[in-house]
C-alpha cells in the first residue's frame, strides 16, 4: 500500500495483511532506494515481503 501515513494506517486497520513497502524508511532517500529495488526485482512481491518482515512498524 502506497499512500500517506494516515491513509496507510486506516487501510491497515481494515486489512492487517496489507503490505507497506515504505514502512520503516527514515527519509526520501531510503524510500527511493526501496522503490528502485522493488522495480528492479524479478519477484517484487517476495522482496517486499522480506522488507516488510524486517522493517520497523510506522508510528
């Protein structure tokens, strides 16, 4: 789920299984790097699942 923090939190309350590719990013540089990594991946959903299991939850 890509969106503003409040929107992502609202959707996650409705669908706890929602993947948040930018969760845990500390700034625009990390966000861009993560999105680039996903774009380059042959299996982006697998990469995303790995990233979201290691990322800190957003507050």
